[in-house]
C-alpha cells in the first residue's frame, strides 16, 4: 500500500484525474495506485480482443456461400474468382485457428487442382463424346450439400415439441368408484368344495329320478338376486335338495356369468364371494 502523500507526486497528466482529497471509491488500480476516473488516452492493443465467428459448417458451406452470394451459375463455376476468395478466407482462419483451417485447406487444394486441369488441354475421348468437365464432381457435391441443407432448414422450421409447442395436460377429477378385485378361479373352486361338503352332511338316501333344467335354475337364481344388491355365494344353494340340484344350480350360475347377466365379486382376497345382478346402463 503506497503512502497517500505520494499522490501529490503523480506524473503530469493525472493531476486533473485524481482528486485532491481521496474520499471516493476507486474504479480500478493502476500499478497499485487507485484510479478514480477513466484515463483520456486509454490505448487498447489491436490483438487484445479477438473474436472469431465460425459462420460456416465446413468447406462446402463456405464454397456454396461464395457462389450464391455473387449469383454465379453453379453449373459453370468461375474457378479463378471463387478460388481467390476462398483462399482469402482460409488465410484468415489459419491466422487464428490452425486446426480448423486444415479441413478448409483440403478443399483449397482441390480447387487449385480443378483450376489446373481446366488450363490443360482436354483428354481425347471417343467420337461423339464430350470431354469430362473437371468441375463435375465438385458441382455434384455442392448440389447434394445444398439439397440436404435446404431439407435441414425445412425440418428446423417445422414445429418441434418443447420449442414451439407443449403437450396440453388436463387433470380430470373422476368420481371414486370402488374397484372390487376379480374373483380367482381357485377361490371359486374352494367355495364350491365347501358347498359340496355341507351337502354331503345333510343328503338323504333317496333314490329318485328327476329331470333338471339348467334354464329353469337360471331363472331361479335371477329371482333370488332380484331386488337385492349382493347375495352370498352359498345362499344360492340349498343343500337339502341334494347334489344333482346343486350341480345344476352351479352350472346355471356359470351360464349366467358367461352371458354377463350376473357378476361375482369379492371385497378383498380370500374374502367371501358375493353374487349380484350385472349392472346395465340405461
């Protein structure tokens, strides 16, 4: 930290910049001394700030830009003018970015080669055939590149998710409808076995023959369910009527479930099975 008295010994030219009383915040420090105002003769070297904008995506992009900017016919490229302008740009690149210039130098060598071939006499060909233009391969590459570049611009102009639009999200609150778990086939089989066991305990040793109708028992099951929300599975069977009636009743119930006239539900796993009429919206 320098002595405050040294401020009075400042070089001529800074007397009008530095105040007589140091009571302000310095803008900067120059060689350790506070600077309260920007100097009038501030000099910035030309190479102090350097900005290089890579405006082209490659040698073909630069070459196509030079041709289109001057309205040259791409099928009849004036190689001398284009090559001269191209080399001028490459020299500017080489001064700042040698690695980037390597790719452009390859194209420059190709342009010089084409120009040299155009100065030479054309090679002899078969009768009726025109000599191949040394610029043909370059023209083909330029046209293909321009076609792909225009296609890329069209794709970029098309609406894109996240940039031009967002997917609409709407939350719709639905009524809470209880969702009963589906009845497992094993649970239905176990319930059916329990009914058969109870039927054997109360069965009568009575030999008789009767014709049982599945359709009739389907109507009986529907009548039992009529006007009731839920009926326990076992209540639809009367063990006192014997096993044949139980079997026919069970088949009738399966037919009703197949035709979606009844529904088998459970409140939870391993809970009792309930039967109800199928809901049919009006």
